[in-house]
C-alpha cells in the first residue's frame, strides 16, 4: 500500500486512535530501540498533523517538529536538529 493511500485511510481514523497508536509505537521504541519503528512513528506524526479533526495550531506545530526529528533519526542522525519553526508556545 502506497504512502498516499495510507494517508487517505488515516483521515478516516479517529485522531484519538492515531495518537494512542503513536504513543504505543514510541513506548516500544523507548524500550527496545527497534529501528523499524522509526518510519511508522514519522508516518503517524504526519497523519495526525494532516488530520481534518486537528485544528489546534500548537499541536500541529509540535507534530510537524517531532516528525522532522524522528525522520532525521531514520537517517542515523542524533535526535536534536536545528529547527527554525515557531517555539513561542510550549504548553
């Protein structure tokens, strides 16, 4: 199944299910550092960020920034990268 097809399917899934799945994937990664989990984590951040029910701009910004960090990790880089996005609101 292609990425675009997965993205379209993700729009039909409740955002809470996507967030819960992302938390599970991140927990598994934290426990085992399974490299094959990085790409699904990046995908889930993208799907949440582009979900039609997500209207909170701070959460969209956070998902976008974290997707960049996790994507960078998939290339073997350190977790922290230079990010010029808006950091004015943390909470």
